[in-house]
C-alpha cells in the first residue's frame, strides 16, 4: 500500500513586510514605515497569472502593524480586501498575519478557508532574549489567539519553532498547551515543527537547530498531540534528504504550502516539485495535494467558502482527496 504525504499548492501574498516586533532571528521584517504595501491592483495581476496553474491556496502573510497605530484599521481592511479578492477569483485564502483582536478574527473568518499563527514557544524566558523587543510574542497573548480561534470555529494551523533558545521541556510544554486547547475546541488542523535555520537578514548570530534531532522531536510530538492533528514539516528547511525521510517515518504527514518562495526563510528555496516527488517515491511515499481546509471542517465555513471548496474538490488535481 502506498504511503501518502500531503502538501498544499500555494502562493504567498505579502501585504507588507513592516512589523513592530523585532525578533532577533527574523529574516522577514522591515521597520515600520519602511515598506510600500502591496496594492490590490498588483495582487490582482499576480492572481490572474495563477488561475490556470492549479494553485488552490493563497497564503496572506504579513508583518504586524501595531494595534494602537493610526494605520491599523487600514492595514486590517487591506488584508480583508486581499482575502475577499482571492476568494472571488476562485482561490482559497489562508491568513497568517500575527496577533488579531477577536473582532478582527471574526471578520476574517468569513473570507478564509483556514487561518494560522505559530505559537513558537510558550516559555516566558524567551521574552528576555530573542523576543525581548517583540511584545506580540508574549505567550499568553498567543495562547489567547488559539483560544479565540476555537471559540470562533476557525480551522487553524499553529506550530513550534525549534532552536531559538528553548529547552526540550519547553517544546513539550508548548505542544501540551496546543493539545489542551484542541481537546477543548477540536479546531487545530496542523501543527508545524519548524527548525530554525540561519538566514542572511537576522541581526543576531544563532546556531541552527541540529537537524538530526528532528525525527525524535516529531516522534515525541506525535505522542503528545491527538491523532486528529496532522504534523507538518517544511521540506526546504530540512536540508538533509535522509533526515526528511526519517521525519516522515517518525510521524510527519504534511509538507505545508509549497510555492515559488518561502517568504519567512528566503535563503532556503524549495526543491523542485519533481525532485521532491522522486525523493519521496524512493521510499514508497506518494506526494498528493490537499486543500487548506480539512474535510471535517467544511461545515464551519461560510456559504461562499463552502462553494469555493466544492469547486476545488471537483478539480482533477484533487481527485485523490477522497482516498486520503
């Protein structure tokens, strides 16, 4: 029997790279007011080019404008407008834009197939080191986002970041926090285990996460998390092909959204689709596409989103969905 590993055919739109947080490991952000926001017109042009390329997911990924900024309302409206435009053009939006208010999450739910926020690590010690200048990385704030997502019935992706100064026990505690919230709301689709890799833009010398330790981390995560949560790994950050295969054997079952560029880790391009297919096939794995929302969450979606999902289910590319 063929073993299956899923991924989402995706494209990333970045409304803005500006962010009021200054995480020392970040390779994404620029300072506030130092970035020209992506216009709706340019976004529409980009999306038109994708309409015949079998891209289903549009990841809206943004830096954070401060909640008290006079531009916050415009920033949020722009994100909403991008999601709505993508949905109207036949795509399935997935938004990950940092900390949101309850009302903002409730509004975005109407135009998103799913949403996400990395929990990273919930140990407060990191607020004195890598998150010293990143107030929205306060653990209780990020846990609150996961709680609200459950209350609002938003299919959600979260995850942990490995190699930013945490201890192993911190990772277990973070995963246990995710498991506890999922037991309460049943809303977590996927948990990403993301190893930190050095990038050219970060402003602090840090070591990379020892990649050979990742399979054991995955095996432990599989013990902690409910089986209904899929474990996801980013294949471009696992630079050793043998290790990538070991991660699958340990329990990882999804490779996330694969597109032309990893905006968060721009120094680490994805393998070509065919190279990835060949690597996985060498050990009996079949790479199959999936939608950004899992089947058992369809009834949580608005009617317009359900219609868009049904349309994608009929696409020949996703004929495998029924057998996953």
